[in-house]
C-alpha cells in the first residue's frame, strides 16, 4: 500500500511538473512582408536579415536575449514565417521547429484557417508543457491572425485558436485584441514566473533598423507601413 502511494505521488508530481513546464520567456513576431502565398518580397527578405543582425541572431547589435543566454528553439508555421526566421536561426546553428501549413492553390480559405487553428494549438501545447523548454527562451514566428485577431476568436468562440488565448495573454493589461494587417515590425515579449504557465508580464518592442536596413518599414502600431504596389510586396491583408 505504501509503495502504491509513493508511486502515485511521484506520478502526480511528474504530471504537475509537465503541466507547469512553461518557458521563462516567449518572443512572438509576425512574418515579413510577402510577395505572394509562397515567399517574402524583397522588403520581407531584408527584414529577415535585419532581424538576425539586430535582434535575434547570434551577436545581434540589440539582442533580445540576455547576456550569455540564447534561444532554446525557434518555432514557425508557414513558409513566410520559416523564411523570416531562417537567417537568425542559422546564426545559432539551430533548427527551426515547423508546425507546417503549406499553401495549396486549390485549398479554400476556411480549410486553411482550420489547419492554422490546429497547428497553432499543437505548437502552444508543446511549448507550454515540454519540460525541455522550462525556464528557457523560445521564439515564435507566426501568422498574424493566429497571434491575435478578435474576429477569428469570435468565429471560433469557445475554442482557443490564437496565441493571445492559448498563452493566456488576454488576462494581461495592454495586450492588443488584434494584430493589424499593416504591422510587421513589432515583437511581443511574454514572461512567465518559475513553475507557472500563467504569464506575468507583457511588452511590445518596435523593430528599428539603421543602415543598411534603414529602408525596412518601421511604422507605429496599426499605422500605415508606406508600402506601395511598386515595392513588389503584397499590399492586401493575409
């Protein structure tokens, strides 16, 4: 009987540890400006390189990682997010963990949305319960409507489908309900206390680049980004 009790206690403790195995910090950003469903435009490619040089790569000028720290993993979901993450990831000699949703010419929008919903849920579950990530810093490069979108959340009411809901960001003050279509240049930084899967702090950091990336848009939140058709970038929303 005593042996059974000890085994049960160990199992309960282990399950609680797994349930509370949240990273210390999650850095969230959107993919770069895009040319089409499959690739980034020149501006988006420049943003990918600028992010590696300034914020996310090894030895970045304004690194988002504390001195001596490095990202445990980078997560992505679409081809656009994979392309944006690649320069920074390569500098760390790390892989990208891809919860892939790949565009198909004959796939309708509703099917695509449901696939993005499911993959976002799977990624969030892994990140928040994986003991290997406990106390670490992870980077999520994501599709913006599945970071935060009030209309999407209303359409799938009762089923968390955005990072805003899945990571419980909606309980914190100052977290936008929707990520704007024209905004590519912000980080969301989310901190978790030790042994907790409830976030304690949220901040937004604007991406600002000098030469040779000064031409990459750095507009205020929900302000026009100034891109025109001649840029070769897709102007309409996702």
